[in-house]
C-alpha cells in the first residue's frame, strides 16, 4: 500500500490528503465506482502507512485537518 501511495505522490505537484491519494490509487487500478466505505477504508490504511513513514520518506505540510502529504526532500 505504501509503495502505491508513493507512486501517486511522485506523480503530483502538490500535497494531497489521504483520501485524494486513495482515490488516485483506485483510479490507477481502473476502479471508478468504489463504494464510499471502501474508499474510507483504503484511505485509513493509506493514512496508517504514511504515518509509519512520516519524517522518513514522506512528511506532512501545513496545519490543521485534513493532513496533506508530500514526499520528503532528501
């Protein structure tokens, strides 16, 4: 899951929320009619995965909610 999220973050120019990342992950797999619960569940998994790597290869930007993610600069 983390690798798919990284691919999405590599291809965009700005920060994304976990929901936006999850929606793009689904779109890349050709899923266009996913149920809302499925998108929420996937976004929760993406968020957990990104939090585990926060400060290593990804980082949050800005303040407040929802959290937005970007790749960490080397």
